[in-house]
C-alpha cells in the first residue's frame, strides 16, 4: 500500500469537535514507468529472479518464477519524488548487485532488497547527486534516464539535451557487497537532443573498455545519428577521458529511435527499437548498410510489431547463435527463426479504470485498451487454484452422495522408503472408498477398499509410515501396508451395549498417541461418553497385539461430536467437542508405565451463547436460546507466547478465543507479547458445518495455519503481532458448487521425500511461493484438487470483451456482468464510425452470452438494474445513452430497457480438464424512449420507481407492466447537468457538474389520483465537477470530483436549512472516475476498534457502509474509513517522529523530495485541506521496518510513546500498540 492519508475536520452539526478519517490505497495504480531485472533469489535458474518496477509513485519488487514468467509481488516502498529510471548494477545471475534509482532532482539512490524474517524489503544503501545545472549555473538540465554497464563498471545519467554524466563504480573487496560511486565524473556533450543511450558489452579481451552508444537527433538536418563513445578504465590513472569513436547516420525514413537495448550475450550488439519497429544490429551492421547501394528503406532490418504502452515486454534472443556474421540485417518476422524470436508482455497496465463494481468480494472494473479492452477482475485474499476436477460417481465408486468427513493419509512404497503417495478415503452413505493419487489421477486403492468398505468407518490415519489406524463402530484395528495381503489386525472390540463413535491419532518417530470415544449403544436421556487414551512406542507396533495397548480413561458427561489431537510445543493436547455444545481440553503426558497421564485443562470458552452476548461479539450471529448447534470441528493454532482455539459449529459459525500457550503446555510461561487474551468471538463463515484442514497427523506440520472450510475457504493463521488473521481464499474453485470438505495432500516436491516445512526453504522466502495442495469434495458430488497460496495477495486477471468497455453493472439475480462497450461499426478498416454494444458476460468464465448493438455514434452513459416488486417481481436492465452528431455534438439520448432471460442454449467451458455446461442467457428488448438530452445516470427507487437524470433534469418514472409503457411521475430541474445518482429510502443524491452535490426527496402520492412530488431539499455549492456521490449514512453524503478532491457533507438536522454542511475533505491528487460503498473482500465479521461514519461511538464491527471505495483513471483504488481522535494523534506523532530519523535509516524514504521532507511537494501536500496528513510514512513503519527498528523509532519520542500506551493501556509495548493499530486500520480498509 503506497498511498495513505489521514485527515480531520470540524463538523458543527455534531457534538464531536472533529471528524478524523483514514484513507489507504488498496490497489496500486497500473501505470508502469520503468523496470530493472535484478538478483536471482535462488540457485535454481527456473525458480525466481527479482524485478524492481516503478509503478506510479511506488517502487514494487516482483519475483519472476519459472519459464512461464509468472509475476509475484514481494514488497513495495513509496517514493516522494518523481523516479525517472532504475537500473541494476551487478551480475543478475548472482546474488551480488544493487539497484540504482535516478530521481528528477538528480539523486542517485542505491537500493537493495534484503530479507527480514520471512519477508523482504527495500533498503537504501547510499545516496549521491548528479550535476543538474548548466555551466552558467542558471539553467536546469532535464534528466531523462539512467544507463547501466553490463560489467557493472559505471553508470551514466542521460539528459534530454546535450548531456551525459558517467559515474564510475568502485566495488569493495571486503565484506560489503555494495559499490561506491567515485567523486570524479565524466561529462559528455553530444551537441544535440538525445533520444536514448546505452553501454554495450565489450569483447572479452577488452574489459577495460567502455562503449557508450547514444541515439542523437540533429535538429537542423532532421535526421538521427548513432554516436559511439569510448572510455578506458585504468585504475592508476588520475583522470579518465572519453573520445568519440564514430558518428553513424541513420536513414532519413527511419522512425524516431526510442530504445537502445544492449545484449550482454553478444559483444557490441544491441537492439534498436523505434516507434513502430524493433531489430538487432551492431555499429558494423549500420556501416555496412550505409556503404552499400541499397535503394529500399531500412525496414527489413527490424521486426514489425507494436509495443503496448505502459507494459513490460520480454524479448527473447537466440542464444545458440554465436557467429557475428549471423547478425547481419535480414528479413524476418515474429514467427521466423531469427536472432529475435518473440516479444510479449509479462506485466501489463490496468488503467484506465472508468467504472467498477463490487460483487461477493470481487472487484470488476473496466480496462479500456481500444479494441483489446476487457474487464479487470481483482480478488483480495489467498489465491486458490483448481488443479483437477472429476465426478465422484465413477465406475469404481458407487453413485451415492458424499458425506463428511473425508480422511487424508499417505502410503509408503514397498520398494522405496522415501517415496510416499497421498491417499483419500471418501465416505459415502453405505461405503468407504479409498483412492490413491497416481500420475495426477485418482484410482481406487483396491486392497484397502476390501477391508473398510463394508463397515462404518469413524477414523483412519497413519500411526507409522507403513501402518494405518482404523476405527470402526464395532472395533479398532491397524492395517500393515507392507504386508503381502492387507488385513485388519484388531486391537480392541466394543463390549456389549457399547459402540465406538470417534477416534484420533498422532504419530511421531518416538511415540504414537491414540484417543477413542465410546458411548452406550442404546438411547437414553443421560449420555456419558468414555474417552480412552493410549500411548505406545513405534517399536511396539512391529508385532501388534491387543495386550500392548494400555488405555487411560476419562468420562465426559455429554455426547461427543468431534475429537482431535494436537502438538503444542512439547505437549500433547486432546480437544473434545460435544453436542451441548461444549469444548473440553486435556493435556496428555507419557508416564514410565504404559498408561498415559490425562490432565484436564481449565479453559473457559462458552459455546452456548445468550442473545446479548452474541450481539456484543458479532452482529452476524443471533441465537435466541442458550442451546447452540453442535461442535463440528476443532483446531488449535499456537505460537510460543499465544495460542488460539478455533471451534467450528454445524450451522456454519466459527468461534475462537486466545489464551497463553503456557496454559496448554503447563510450562509456567504465561507471558504474551503483542496480543491480549480475548473473549470468545463468533462469526458466520458459511452455510454448511465448519471443518478445518490441518496437518495434525505429522509432528512437523507443513501448513502455517488452518484452512477453514464452510461452503467457501478461509485461511486462519497467527500474524507477526500475535493476532489471528482469517482471510478468504479467492479463485474459481467454487465455480459450480460449494466446497463440502477438504483435506491436505503431500506436496508434489515432497512425494519422494515426505513433508517438509516451506518456511525453511530458501527459495520460498524471496519468491513468496509457499503453496499447499488439497483434496476437495463439492456439494454436487464433484471432487477436485486445489492449490492454495498461503500469502495474502491481490490476484488480477482480465476478461477480453473485444471492445472498449465504458460502463458495467452486476445483475444480482443471475450474477452476470452487463458491460457497455464502445466498438467500431464494422470490422472493415475502410468503414469509419463507431457505436456501442451491450454484452452479457459470465464473470466466472468470461463467456459472452449475448450482445446488443446500438445506433451509430450512440454512446452508453449509464447502466442500472431495476427490480419491480409486487404480486410478481420483474427484473430489468436499464440503459441510458447519448447520441452524437458527426461533429461530436450531443443531439439527445435514449432510455432503453431490457430483460435477462434464460435460454435453452447452454454454454460449454473447459475447466481443470473437464468440459461442463453453464446456463445460457439472452438480452430481450422491452421498451425504449427518446430523450431531449443525454441520459447520464439511472437508479432504482423504492419498489416500483426509476430515477433518470436527463441533462439538468431528474425524472421519476414508473413502468406500467400491463401496457408496457413508462409513466412520468414527477420532475425536478437543477441548475447544472447531473452526473450521478444514489438512493437511500426516498432520498436521492445527485452529483452535479458545477454545484458539487444536491439532495432531493421523493414523496409518492397516497391518493391514486394525486400527484407525486420530487423536491430539492439541500445543495452544496463549492464548485467542482462531481463525478460520483453516495450516501454513507442517513445524514452524511460523500462525493468525489473530477480532479480527485474527495469530500463529505452533512445533511442539516432542520429541513429548512438549504446548504449542506462541509464536514471534511482530502485530495487524492489524481483524476477520479467512480465511487462505491462496500468492501473489497468477503472476510468474516470481526470486532475492530474503529468508528462508524454515522455515529461517534465505538462499534463492535464495521458495517459495509463504513467503507468508501474510489477508483482513479490510472487504475488505483482507494478505501476510506473514519477513525478516533486518539488514533489520529498517535499516527500524526508517528509521522513527525519518522521525519527526524537519519537519512540512511530504514524509516527514511527511499527517494525523498527535493523541496524537503516537511513539504514533500512530490506528493502534492500543499494542495491538501487543513488537517490532512500525508501518511505514507505509516506504510513504511508497518511494512518496511523490523520489530527492533519499530521500537527504535517509537522510543526516540516520549510523546509518541505516551500516546501509544494511552491508545492500548493493556499493552506494555508502545511500538506493538502502533503496529496493531496500523494492522487493524489497513485490514479494515481492505476487508
């Protein structure tokens, strides 16, 4: 998050003195300026390599993974000045090297990426200055770019006109792996404007020779030249000089040279890219061509092809060609076997974002790029990808409905002790089917199927790599997988009138733990469950017999609904859930005797909630009686200082509570750093019983947390500040049905070596590619394999609509995306003119179900869905258009109404190796009406009305369904044209081109023969072209103008007051397009210490109305919420403290502004209203500093320390309190 802003303002209409706000950039702009390929993150050449990219006003570090060039975001850092260029100096194949950043004010900043724990950050190494003034000291040189030497001997700063400054690098031979820049510089004057420059790779025998090539434009002759300069580096020389070796003219018909790209593999060769072409050549090739007598142009040297703007392109060369005579000019194309093989984008631009909508935690936005435009889909959370999918009703599996749970274990090969295979047991109503993973497919494990298929299976899991524990209703036994013929070796059988109900096991190299639940067979009003626990060593299982298992017994006065075993440090914890519902915890200890010791853990976590307690914990759960749903599953997440007990309920609710880890391990260490012991919390996560996917079978877990499953998937894990993070898993894994149950699988790279911890893998730290595979069952009977990325991120994808999208809306009934696009009248390039198209797009697959074409020169301005409720519900799509003349003058508009109908024709899509059918839809024309002006905005009002903005008029219409005609109810004329509409009840907010915002009130007539009224109640007239305005509370309205000024106005308490009260405002410093009220992510409701817009009191959780989401033309996304006065003061003092840190301290910005840190003109702080703070430093504190560095910053200011401790009196660490506050605000803004 590179943009953070705090602001405050007085509002006289409320009792509070000020209103404080917090805004953060949830999605960075997509404007890519420059990039540099850097260090390799691992020794494997196919894993990951760094790339530092300048995206808008941030430096973003990516990892490029694998031959498919997958881009993964690692970290980012804000900059306060304009970055002109960035290069990497060093060998990209090694880990030694440094990024060099050139700012517009002449700073050379050496930046390195370093690992801090399991994260990476950008760190400033040193700063230098470039000569930015002319010799007379008056004129300012306008710098353009930075040029790096392939051998890391120097770096050159290039200006637009007649100036190149070469700085020599000195690499230390000591422990430091960073270079220094010599004070002596070389200034080169080209005499003319410089198009581009580069330093070529010298021949292997001339490593002390620097070849600088510059493309120069001769203004008088209107031609281009290539200047080749030569510099010799001799360490003993006191002064270095340069010489102009050659001045090569380029053909007169050549397009403007844009880039010179040196080729390190081929000495003295480079790629020359013009405005329309690209090709590889050398200075000798140019000379040879000029000396020949060819009359045709220079085009045949280059490959044809256009480069998309603001896009990182990859050019692949033929590394097998080593002879210089193969590089001579030749005719070639992109598909030919030429020195340049292909060129394609690896990281694209996501702007302009003209319109967006939020639907089920997914952001859909327009992505206009001419005829290649599309819909951008952004999902915040953990990436969940579907690897394979099939149906469970295979020929070998009975066609019966799957029931939960499913069990996962592994089978060791008889021929290799290191080779393991994942195995899943699917539980049907009448049978149990074990399936093995073999070469990406799942096959029935026939030997085990014959043993477990005919009995009621309650549990199955590994007690050794070659042995399984099986718990049936009538007996318990083990299966030796190494035997020639598999058979069940009984351990114990249920006695008369008793049955086994649950089982659990936990295995390590030194000990095996087994827990069994036994209940009476007959039904009775008073049920007592007998829990038996045994502990044996693996050597005792070699010759298994029932006499070797000695059980300890515990009586639970309730019916057990689930049972789990967990490893907490060096202790074993048994967790039991009941139908009451209740939670019981026991500590298990191995004794010298065979019988283990079972000790109850006193842990108060009530699961039978009253109505009042539920409302205090979450507004998502409402239980009227003290009896709640049964416990469906239990999970314990732990760190050395704090643990979280998670309890899943059968009605889809999730409850958790934190406690000291010492309470579970009985170590006496109850210190908890960074997290306070909390009361139980309850959230709604799904519609089916909650289950957890953990690797509890193995002592060495490969999961950093637990996957929560209830229709959808969430990842629960303990964060760096000891807080519990519950983040959704996003992706098309629930395209056709909800998730029923999941289980972890062995990693593909661990199939031959067993599970291992990804946290200790050096290659996973930089690439952030920590993933895990899972087996999933769906509610419609399908089964599949998923892969979940444990790092929260924003995944962005694009659906092509083959036109330029302008507006979009989501139909809530069908879930379709309705997209209005601008398209040419004909595909024939000789036919001019354009029109608009309306397309119905399936957001799950990108399939276009139907499209409607409008008149020529007619542009769609607004879209809205209209639901008419009554004895029968009618759902319509309303389209507002503007008709243009040939001189682009508006001549009127239309209001067109369509309905969305299902069709018999179904669309087919291929997904995860299977072809499936989706329901088809079509757009059916209903009605239309010509209007005098453009229909700029539409909104549904009440149960049967539609508000239409036509020019400067607002109309309220009503549809006569029987006669299929629209009835105009009333009209209100405004002073200026309306731009947007939003409705709350019968109040209407109208955005205006000149009056900012107006509030109207519609009063329907009670008498059927009476007249409806639409009256202008309030208005704010402080200028500005408002592009969108929304209600954020009953008495608050937010608006955003075209230039990026976001304001909030209050509706007066007395209706007689006409003017709206100005509440607060801030400037986003960029052109804004749309604003919505909602959330970017479907996260379970959690209590947050923040304030609602509508009240000044603390709320248990933030409703959707507390989030304002604003889109910008550059593709950024801002979110805004209100904060308390105490939080505002803490963050303000934090920024002031960080301003005083040393220049090379990690808290200091990477690229500061030339006008000083206080003004920070690069961020436009001088145009902000009073009370606004540029809080980019808060992002640096939260994401770029280690815990020790955070403590150092906070402890340097006693005022900040006192303010932070007053914010969180229970905390003994001021830095931890501030970090928790920033974490809460950032995740509240996004979540």
